C-alpha cells in the first residue's frame, strides 16, 4: 500500500512540473516575435527606420516602387547643395530604375519622398529632371499626385518648367510653396504660388491656392505657346509664353529649397504618382 501511494505521488509531481514548463515557453516566443515585427516610423518626417520582414510587405513595397518605372526611365535625379563643397550629384535613369534610397530621396508608404533640410544660406535640391527637351509650341504635359509639407523656411519649389542652356539661367516657371508671400498688396500665407520669369518683363508671381494638408493632384501643360496650371482638377491659371518659343524646355518635380533668404528648416514632398506626356 505504501509503495502504491509513493507511485501516485511520483506521477502527480511529474504532471505538475510538465505543466509549468509548457506555460513559460509560449510567453518567451510571443515576446520575441513582438520585438522583431515592430517597424518604427518617426511622425511627420523621415523614412522608416526598419523594414518589414514579411514577404507580403516586401511585395507591396516592390509594387509601390515599380509604378515609377516609366517616369524614371526618362528622368535623372539631381541632388545639389550650393555650399561650394558638395556641389551636384546626378543619378542616371538606369540607376533610378534600381530604386535607390538616400537621405534626400526614398520610398515610403507608396510614395517617392524628397526630403531636405536647409541650414543657412546654401540652397538645396532633390529633383527629378525629365528628358529629352521639347518646345512650348508642341503639346507636353506633366501630372503628379503630391503631398506638400509646411515648413519653417520661407519657400520651396515642388514643380518646374525649366530650359536647357550652356550657362545657368533663371527657370521660366516654378510652382512654389510660400510661408508668407506678398502679391499685389496682399499677403498669402501657407500658399501655393506660380513664379514666372519672362526675359522682357521679369518676374511675375501668381497666387494659386492654399496648401492642402491632404494629397493633391497637379498638372503642368504646355500647348501652343501657352502654359496651363491645373490643381485638384481645376484650371487655376493660363499664361501666354510665346516669348519662350526658342527655349529647349523640360519638366522637373521634387523639392528645391529655393528661397533667396537664409533659412533654417526642413521640408518634404511626397509623390504617389508621376507621368509625362509628349504628343
């Protein structure tokens, strides 16, 4: 009888020990999985500090990048700091099609992001430059879906119609964001402004619309010596540009910290769609 009692005690003890061990193990596994699956994204600005490890997420990221294949195939990326040191760095279209990522150009949440910080007088740019060049007498269009940040700096440029010359020239048209821009005696705050440059007439600034917090659509259309600016589906300005007839023009999109005054601050432009059309 005593021997049988000892046997029962021994079996009961083994069961208790076994249950305790199986309870600890899942907790440790769960904790480890939570640590490896968290991706940290700083709010407002900056690219993701950790990429997802899931194959589904990788596939989605690849698809998000590949939608830019067509515009990238006819663009170069220009990065420039006018400090006399860094100068200009150009990434060709072949390299762009490998979808490289830098501090000033990267992919996030289905967008290609242009991200720059200004520190004093030197200007900076991170822009896609479309090629080849064309004439405003033809029919040429750039469309994009973009999200524009506000900033502590005074101004930045997010789209351009530029011209090719052997020497540096003023861009014929810049679409800008202005912190506070005085036009015709009125101050436009947190506003989108078109800046035209005509060789005979100088600069002309046109207020377009308040900067939207959400994503917006933008289109620059050069046709028959006129330029049409359309934002969120509404035609907001038409400009006669017959004086540009001899220009070899091209489009630019991205971010150019273009304000003439020294400034401190950061700006970011996100772009979920980009297309060029030439007829």
